[in-house]
C-alpha cells in the first residue's frame, strides 16, 4: 500500500522548474527520496527521467560553450585600435622616435592610415642637403633647402593637413633665410602646431634671431630652442606651454623671468649649456614637475620654490660653485647631482630635505669623502665616478636597485637583503698601484665578498665579468673575482633564463673564457652548453647592418667545453691559467671562446 501511494505521489517537475533548479542538486535530492520510497522498478523509471534532465543539462552546456566561442570570436574580430580617440592616436604618434616609425603605423588599420596622413611631424634638417650630390656651394645648398621647405609646406596646405610638430635645423648663416624662417614658423602656428623646434648649428658670433611670431604661438605646448639668439621681449603669449628646452643659448634672468611669468603651465624646464645666466629663480610655476640644469658656465645660484616638483637634475661646471636651494620641494622623488664642488655638508643638507625621495644619483662628485645615506623610501641609488669617496654608510631598508662605478669599495650596507638588482663596475687595476694582500688581491676584495655574501642566493645569480673572463655564479660558495682587467659585477634574478643571461654576460667585450659555478645537481650548465654549442652558424636574430648593434652570436667563431683539471695546456691564456689555479677548479664548468678576427669581418674585442 505504501509503495502504491509513493508511486502515485511521484511527479516529474515541469520544464520551467527544472531550469530554475540546479540540475546537480535536483539529481541528488530526488535520488535519495527514491531510494527510500520506491522499488527497483520505480528507480529504473526515475533514471529515465534523470537522463532527460542530464541531456538537457548537456545541451545547455553545449549552448553556453557555443555562445562563449561566438563572444570570443566577436572580441577577436573587433578592432580596438581603430576605436581609439583621435587625440590618443596623435599622442602615440608623437611619442615615436622618427617620422618613419610613425608612417609604419598606417598598416595597423584603415583609420590609422587616414590618421597618419592628417598627422604631421615636419622636420627639416639642412645637414642632409649638404651631403647631396650636385650641391657644390653653400649658397646653392641654402637655395635647395629653402625650395624644398616651401614645396613641402605648400603641398601640405593644398591637402588641408594639420601640423602637429614643426622642427627646423639650420647649419649655416644666411641673412636671406631670416624672412623665410619667420614665414615657415607662421604657417606652422596658423595650422595649430603643438610643438616647435628651432636648432641652429652655426659656429661663430653670427646667430639667427628667433622669429618673434614664435612667442605669439598661443597654442603650442612644447618649445625647443638651440643655438639661436633670444631678444628681450616683453610680449610673450604662450599660455599653454608645458615643456621648455633651451640649449646653447645666451640668456639672462630677465628673459627667463619673462618666459616663466607668461607660461604658467610649464611642467618641464631644461637649461643646457646656456651662458649669461648667473641666477635661476623660480617660484611661480605651480605645475612644475621636472627641472634640469646642465653646464651653465656662470650660474652661481639656483633658487626653486615648487611644491609639485618631482625630479631635479643638476650638472655643474668644475670651475664654478653653485648654491642650490630647493625651497618647499618636499614632493621631490628623483634627485641627480653631478657637482664636482659639492662638499659632504652640502650633500647632507640637500639630501635630508626630501623625505619622499625614491631615486638618488651622484656622479663625479669629487669632493665627497664621507657621507651617510639613510632613507626608508629610497628604492634606487647610483654612485658613479666619486673618486675621493672613502666611506658611504647606506641605511636604506627598501632599496631595490644599486649601481656603483669606481676603483675601490667605499660603501657599506646595514641591510642590503631587499636589493633585487646590483651593478658594480671597477676600473682596471694596475699592479704597480695595487696594495696587495697575501693572496695578491686588492685589500678591498674581502669587503666585496662579504657584501655579496649577505644576499639570499636562492633567488639570485651573480655575473662577474672582466676583460678576459666571465664567471656566472649560481652557487655562491666561493665567489671568484679576477684582477685581469676591469671588474664588472651584476646580480640578477634566478628566474632569468640561460639565453638572457648569456646576453647580459657577453653583450660587451669578447672574453677568452665563460665559466659557471653551480651545484652538481644543477641543470643550468647544460642549458648554457646547449645555447652556446648548438647556436646557429648564421644567426638571424639581429637585422641591423651596424656591427655595434649586433649581439655576441654574430661574432662567436667557436666554443669548446674544457675540463680544467684534466686539460694540459702549456699555452693556456692568462684567464685559463687563473681558473686552473682555483682550489675548486673541478667544480667549474668552463667554455673556451674563440671570436672572429679582423679578417673575419670583426675584431675579437669590442
């Protein structure tokens, strides 16, 4: 009776209900109920019903997969590049290095091809015309140059094309060009040019005066001037100017003040080899983000008040001492100083004024002897060419990158374990100047080994390069440091592959040997062996015709693996003999490298 009642009460849910309920939950719940209330015959009937549900589920999954595939196909077929706004495309084109690179973008899509024709970076360089055949005199060159610019601009106007950037390079002084230059810059500004460049490469006292209509180009955002003459002008209308680069100009404080007061939006200001300026005072540029001052020969004072300043780079002249005062620049994050007259106290006064500093670079600061660098925010530090530096105490727990170039080891780290990148470069050492210890090594080598021994070796590899050998340390048990030529050390992440590591090790110089220090269980020597021995005879990796732009694969003639203990060679190279003398020579995987000579089309060393 109970079985009969159970069979009568058993109902299959409707199609709409099955869609609302998860098929898996429904399947398991009903199966438990059937086992408790129904017989074997009833279970058979129910399984048939479940098979219908399973079939519906499968069909639903297949439909979902088809819909997903169709969506993927639609996404893949959509041309996102063509949907970018015009302003974004113009910005991308403006960031490309050359006009040729910008022209190549026309293959991306039809719209980019149309955008390329409407976007113009017009660069006219007189130097290219001086090399043309048939141009025998300077007057003839100037005439050909003038006609070319006139025809190019006229063609541009006839096609009703805009001008994004107009750049003019002039190499000879010709009074007849003055009128034409003013007209050319006028055409550019009338066509809403955003960037103007005027570069004069003329020796002597005669210089072109910058056309006055440039200072009335109220739409430009970038202005680069080199070698021309600026006349004191009180009427300057450049309200949208953001980038101002002045190079090899004679300027004074009044000219700079007129420019700054008339260009309130300047965020990038660079003065390079400018004469006549003894004081640089900036206080009204609220958006100023970057300032660079290089080799301005009479500059004695820099006074900047800019709360938004992020980067400051100063490169001074050896003969002139410059007082630098960066008031209220507490937002500064990148500081580069190349000041041969800066003292220890002056450095400390500058450095500790910037609590948010993230990058510090000191180059050729010859008066620095004992300094302390302490910061919790600093993540990159460069010490280069500070020859008289005897001690540098570095307390930077969050430092990620450190680079040093010199002829000794003057620095000490309190905690270098956070470093992810280390580059050390030591000048070649002369035996007659070396102070040697009993191991015939410079006295600072133990300090260097101690420094390298503080790192977590499991996550790093160490590349030690000299002019004659390269040693890759995967095992830091004993760090081999050669005195044969200049010593360069680079620490990289262990995730760097064999091919990339070879590029790092051999990209400069052609050493006699390449050695690997690793554990007996490591597969790394085998990978290096495969990359070197099984390389292509005619590599196609580098397409440049310039030998300086080609990698080591194009110059390696032969490579052989050498067993240092078993090999008997009376004519061993200096580097090979040095490696054989190491106590753990049997643990070193060594390759003897033979490079192409002059007659093979390239010198054995670069």
